[in-house]
């Protein structure tokens, strides 16, 4: 990959779900946040390598299809014809204190990380969330140290209102929000 690449961001259609298989999701996780005694979060060394998307690529394609079939949107980052990053935002607004929509997925291929692609995809996700009538983006963030740092650097904070169904999907996820 060249340093001066021309990346294109565009909406990904329902019929393009299989493009997700192009993402090189391999990720080494040295440390992850875990809830320990007294409900406090602490960094714990886990020394783990994910070789594919969490829960598997098929699971993510299924979630992608479900989201888009229910009015959600997906934005992709392309290097030529290759999908190198994507984000999916659900259209359903939820919450009692705020109007949330879920940032259901956001991933960037291994060799493209550190090039602000995730930040740009997040920005596109925020625009989509506004169009759905939300005032906050809800994020079930993977617990790796790098993932949480990414979201905090964008200005995300602990979710004020925890969605119990989403939180139960993965108890290690950190429930975050971002004010639009």
C-alpha cells in the first residue's frame, strides 16, 4: 500500500454485504479493560490475537443485512475496488433520556489502521445518526485498550443510559455514547 493513496468513501448497499469479507480484521490485543472487584474497570493483560472479526465474519454480515433491511445505513472506505474499512449505523432510535442510534459496526483493515480512516468513518456514522433523528450515537465498544482509546480520543464518554439488551450481548463491551 502506498502512503499517498486515494481513498473513496461511499454508501455500501445491501447487495454488497459480502464485501465485508475483504476486511483484514486481524488485531493483536495486549491489554483489555475488564470489570473487577467493586465494579471498577482495570486494564488486564490478555495477550490475544483476533484473526477475524469478533464473533466471525458471517455474524457481521448477518448484522449488516439486518441493519440495512431495517433502514440502517453503511459507509465504506475503498482503496480502488477493495473495501478497507466500513461502519454500520442502525436506524432505530431508542432511549428514555436521549435519542440514541447504535453504531453497530466499525472496522478498518489491519494495514490501513492509523491513517484516520476510522475517524472519517465515525464522522460519516455521526451524520447518518443525525439523519435518523438521534442526538447521540450509542457504541458497544470492544474492550481492547486501543479500541477504547480510539473512542475516547474522539470524545466518547460512558453511556448515561445503558441499554440492557445491548450490554448483555457482550458483558466485556464498554457502553459509550457520543453527543452529536
